[in-house]
C-alpha cells in the first residue's frame, strides 16, 4: 500500500467521479482506476460501489474514509512543514495579518524585530501578507506562513491562539455628518437609528441569524437597538470607502482611525465595545524566532503603555 494511493482514495471519495479526480490529480482515468484497484486488492475489500453515479462508498469505504481523513491531512501538513524546516527558511518569518492589525502596531513590531535580530542574523527576512482569518488558518496548516494576527477566536485543535489585547471600537461617519460636529461627545448607537450600517465581516455563521453571526450587529443587539438599514461589502477597506462616499457609517477598531481622515470623522462610542486581537500559530510546531516576536511585541506595548498578555511574562 502506498501513501499516495490513500490520497487518491480520499480525493475520489470526495468527488465520486474518476474523470473529475483524475483531472485534478494530473492522472489519466485508467491510471487512477488502477491505483484504487491496487488499494482495494491490498485491503482485500471493495471501497466503492461503482454502479452508482456519482460513485458511492461501500460500508468499508466509509469506515476507511472516516478514519484516515484527518490523520492523513495532519501527516501531509507535517511533511510540508518538515520540508520547510530543511529548505533554509529558518531565517525567515512569514506573517499573515488582517487589515485592521496592519494599520495598528504591527509595522512597529516588525521594525523592532529587525532591530533586535539584525546583529545575530543579518540575512533574516520578514514577509507580511494581508489575509483574512480563514486564509490564515489554511496557510498555517499548509506551512505557508509562520504566524497570523487576527481578531476571531479559534477553536481548531491544530491552532495555538494567544490573546494579545482588546482594542476600542470607534464610530466612522462622513466628515459632513451631523454627529461629526459632536466630536468630543461620545456617541450612543441609538443616535444612529436613521442611518445605514456598513458591514464588512466576510463569513457570517451560516447556521446563525444575521444578528448572531455579525460582530457589528451584535453590538446593536447589546444596546437593544438597530440601524435603519445595513449593507454588506467585501472588506473593511471598502466599508471605509463607502463611508467616505456618504453611503452610511461603520464601526472599526481604533487603529483604523488614520484612514481617509479627509473624508471620515472617527468618533468615540458611549459604550465599552472592544475588538480582541490574537496571535495564531500551529499548536505543535514552535516556529523559529517566536520568542523574538514575543519580545518585540512586549517592547512595543511597553512604549505605548499597553498591558501585555500574561503568557509573555515567561
């Protein structure tokens, strides 16, 4: 039995089509069929009911699929990460980050890392990639990034998540909005009942209501009020562009308040609403220079008088 045959089996089980799987896997249809037949011969059991269209798994096939899917996926990840550790990339730190963190203190943290490590690792390279939380989790598992910065809590057992801090939310309205004249007075969400809220989170929970799944609508729910209308755009940058164009208002972490200041006024909210910030890494794969990253964050937070996470005290 070959490792690749199990991979072929998993792919065919997910598509139910020899032609479709063969095309994706870069094999001819007869070649893929032979590999599956060899696997069945080695196991002395049929894995597919071939008269079904799409092909269906037998009971034995279902059992095998259920028991090897996750272990095989983890093995593939381990092999990818092992190759990465051996390809001379220990002198690189690849960071994935959501947009709102990029606008905050992350650039200063990266500058601090370069300052701390330059003498001992002159060839050290840092790369930063803008990506959503979901993209970060996939990239971590694929070994494409070392660490991610995001704002969504993760319950994936393969991911180690470290809480960094809470960041205050602020209200973003067009510069000529009536509330912009009250720039020193905190705004209550009930003051926005006649305005359109611009939502920007990408992946609401499909099993929950819109209010339950969207963080901004949850803020309104907590104050027992709601906006007159809401519209959804693809990301936070588009949301702020829409605010600048007077299409409505939105609520963003404080680090975004330097964006489009010619057209947007950022106002304090009369509610203790905050956005969490997390570091995401693989749970069982300590990356090179992780302590250097922690130290740089600690130094930057101290300069800005921000409470550092307790895990950094070690």
